[in-house]
């Protein structure tokens, strides 16, 4: 699903966020990216989402080389990817349902079909009963679940998340990870950047560790049956 070949990302001024990075994520995997602040986790996700382009090397997502995706084709490319952010990036002047519907509206999905898909997505994250509420009235964990519903409403093949539990307590973090696990169980590929090593280790998923933009280790852990 994802393949990076000798990828380098250098920003203006000479800062090198990623250096000759090569890795792969298979279709249907749930993989975590770890590393200290500045290790290159967010840059990696931004390259996959085509928010940034590599300075060198190749990023291939579901068979598409991002270097060959023209600017006008980027919106179509991103429709295959759901993105979850630490700060939610919700619109607080609109109800929950409108926030979740945003990717569908941009894609030109009809009102009736969009409504059906929004309700299904909210049901998957346990928030169908709050579809008409304003996001400001929700807890931090509920707001994150709205962000997840928005990311999966278009039924993407790939879901990427940048520190999705960074502002949550351990119980809510586990709840969010269980939601991700359910999506993974139905075939969605997940790549999640996180610094919560103790939680990641309990999940038993593959871990990609970055340090100063370089690959460190990819340990395998046994799945803990409690999850």
C-alpha cells in the first residue's frame, strides 16, 4: 500500500527532515511511527498525503508515484486517504454532521447519499446521537471521534493519523485505538504517528521508529488478547 524508496525531504534553509528513508507498509496493516519531536513523523505523513513532495526518492501509495501526480489531480488522490489530526481541525460554527460531511460535499456527493454516509460514520464511532450538536459542546475524546468519522466517511483505503491521542488521557487513548483497530479489521490500512510507546506495545502492531529522519528499528510485537 505504501512504499518509500530512498526518500529525502529538505526544507528551505537546508533543514533535512527525512534522509534516504526506505520503508513499506502492506495493504491491511496497522503500523505505528514513533520517534522524538523532530524525528520526521509528521513529515512522513505529509508526504504520503501529498501535502508535501519529497526532495529526493519516491513515495508510492497504492501504486501511484506521488511525484507524478499533477497539482490538479491532488484532490482526487487524497480521496483514497483519510486523515486524522491531533487538534481535530473541526469547524466550530457548524454541527457535528456538517463537519463529518465536509469531504463528501467537496467530492460532490448528493445530499441524501451524504446524509446516509455521515450517519453511518458517526454510528461507527458511537456519536450518532450527537449529530446535531456543536463540536464545542463535546469532550476532547468525542471531538477526536468526530475527526475520525470525518476521515472515514468516504471509506478510504488508507487512514493516516498524526498523534491522534496526544491530548487524551489513557482511557480515551485506548478507546480511540480500539476504533482504529475495528477499521483495520475490515481491511483499512492504518499508519499512525504516536509517542505513546506503552500503548503501542500493548496493541501488538508493527512499529517504525525514526530518529533524525532516519529509520531505526521495526520491531514485531505479539498481539495482547486483552484488546
